[in-house]
C-alpha cells in the first residue's frame, strides 16, 4: 500500500541498480528529478525535458525510457537502472572501455543516456551494422563528438560479441 503524506507526496520504492531505494515524490515529479534529487543518482542528466535529447535515458525493467517523460510514481515497485549501475564495482564495462578507446565522449553530458540505450540495444541486437547503430543514435543529441567515435565503439563491441558467439 502506498503511503501518502498530507502534502500529497507519495512514497516511491524501487530497485535502483539492484538495490532497494525509496523517496518522496509529488504526483507530477519526473523520474529524472526523483533519481537526481531524491535518490542522488546524478548520472542521469536532464537536457531538453521533452524526451528529444536522450540524456536522461535509463532502463525501466530492462527497457530504455526517457526519465524526463516518466513520472516517478510510475517506477513504484519496479527496477530502474542508471549509468551508475553499469559499473557498480568501479570496473568499466566493455562498452565504456570502447568509448574511452575511440574517444566517443568529450563533454560527457549525453554519454550516460547513450550508454544506457546502446547497452540495452546490443543485448538484443548483437550483430548490428553501422546504419542500425546510427539509427539508434538518432534518438540522442550529442554536440561534441560527431558520433563517429560512438559508432566505432559500438561496432567494436558488436564484433567482439560476434567473435565470442563464433567461438561457442
């Protein structure tokens, strides 16, 4: 049963990067604001607040969503994964290391959202071609990189995954 405070705020409990977390949210509070201000998950960046830039992309029960278009109360009882959850022990993922090798980030503002989308996408599309990667990235705005390094990093990971499957 949800708890409701006299001021109208709801108690929202969820699994954040595999750990139970909870905080208070007004009914119209966005998930991006809840994550950042209530739970301290500041890796979720807020850019356009219209779902266009992709900087706020998180995974909700495994599916990438725009946290600026999702209400915090919609995450009640669900699993939310943010960029902080990609490397919980401080060990970068293969994709994060590929980003570093290919200089796929500069200012880094868009990077968390892109990493969340690409991570989910590569799990279900393990052998993409460049056009498919560019199509996925069309939902993310990056003003610094020109996307070339991001595409190269994603292709490297896709090729490595294909090599592992061939070895099986």
